[in-house]
């Protein structure tokens, strides 16, 4: 979602397996309200950073901004996790793209933090008009010793775009890169292939778009990007129920029990980590049901993960096996990419991007 070192894949995977009951920490940026704690694995760096005297939160930030047009601000904090005071001598930003990231509301330094004491600083990303498009990276260091390498670091990543709609929007590949996932989305998509359910998978795509809960913990669904038309966008899940057999022997077809999980807020249509309307959740419990996902754009366009339920029986969601930075597979987790258009336009699959946790893909258990 970076130049900081990652924990080994083995440690990372082990840590992920026990994290399904933890609160979600998918990507940096605004955190929407959650009615239910959502399972989500911590990043690979948390094992290393938990041993630091200071614990940073968040451990990485991802920004998106139009060059020369806007500034985006986030806040980072560091907490003293040991039983004696820790001194922070400097706050430094490193890397070739460091000039694009500015610190604001700097605390007085040096600062001596007592046990459990906390210090915060704002980080602003404001790419100038001449800034190169694409992903930019830097590292923020809370320096606690004589060397610039002493103390925990916060990975900074940002996506520079040229505008807010149509051809100015970033590609799905760029979105995945700035979020820090090593997922091959095989962008750009081939429209002819994308329009056919059951077509050849793209990159790390996992064709089944129906799921079951992997274990007894809730399923988490975290929105990590949205580049679509404006307006509130509700989304949720539908449970598949076996076809009902009447006494006449006629099969009525699958009954769908559909529920809303949350609504992406209006004005959050061209951003990473879009905010939710109040009352939304980042988790749900489908029980043992086979389920799929849906997302609604406007009054009349509802996109389903099951292509057979879309208006043109067209694949408008794609799921990719999630991989952490470095390529380590993340167990029971998928990146879900949504295409708003029902036909005509070339699909870009970044109208809604989610990370789905604690699920296993399943083949369709019956036909319509």
C-alpha cells in the first residue's frame, strides 16, 4: 500500500494466520467507522517494529493527488512502548521523492517521551504541476539515536494523477502498486476477454467469484480505492440459497438473500481509502453460506461478482489472490476489483477496489 525492510515470508505468513480476529489495518488513510471488528492481517513489518522502543501508527501511508491541483494531509504518531523515557531527536524524510512530502505541525524537538507517551506529526503530499505521474515513495524516520537509521520508519507512497475522470484516472496496476501489494493484475484488460464469464484468468486472478468463510471469524471487506463517477455507492453481499423445488417439479431458481454492508460516501469517488457514510461496517458474518458481492452505481446499475447475475451476464468483478510486498501469499485474502460500466467502454476495473479477508473461493454449487 516501500523502502522499509519486510519481515521474512515465513514469519509474515504465521502472523497473518493468527490475525483474523484483529481489527482491520488494510491500508493507510481515513478509517471508516466499523460496527464490527474485522479480521485483517498486519503488514510484514509489524514483527520488526513491535521490537522498537517506539511503535508507529500507521506503519505506512498511501496518498493520491492531482498534480498541481491539490494537497492531501495525513497524521502519523509514535508511542513509547518501553518502561523508560525515549528521546526523539529528529523527524526526517528520506528518498528521491522526499521533496514531495512535507511535514506540518511539527512538535518541538528534541522530545522526551515518557512510557506510553505519544507524539504526532502531519504529512502533506502536494505534487507540483510538473510532478511526474505515477507512484512516488519516501520514508519518514522518527530518529531516536545518533544515526539516521536509528528509530522506526513510516513508509510513504503516493499516486500522482493528471486529473479526476476518464483518461486521467490511474490504472488498476498503479493503484495496486501504491497500496503495496505484489499482485499481477495484468493491466490493461482485454475487453473481449473481460466480457466473457469463465474466460482466461488475468495475472493472479482467481476465476471463482463466490466465496465461503474460511474460519469462524467474521469476513472483512475493506475499501482501498475508488475511481468512479460521484455519488453515494452502497455495496454488500448476497447469500446463495439452493433452488426451491415446487410440487410441480419446476425449479424457481436461486433465491438471494442480499444485505448492505456499507455505502461509500459522495465526494469520495477519486481517491485511495474512500470514506464510508456513518453506520457502515467493515465486516460481516455469512455463516456457512456460499456468498458473492455486489456494488450499486446510481439507481439502476448493480454489479454482481457472479457474472450470471449481471445485466449482460458480463464479468464486472475480478478477484486476485492477495500477495504482500515481496510476493508472499496472504492466506484467505483476495483483492476484488469492480467495473462500473455495463458495456461499451473499455473496462478498467478500478471503480471500486476492495480487500476481502477470511474467505476461500468456491465453485458455483449449482446452475441457474
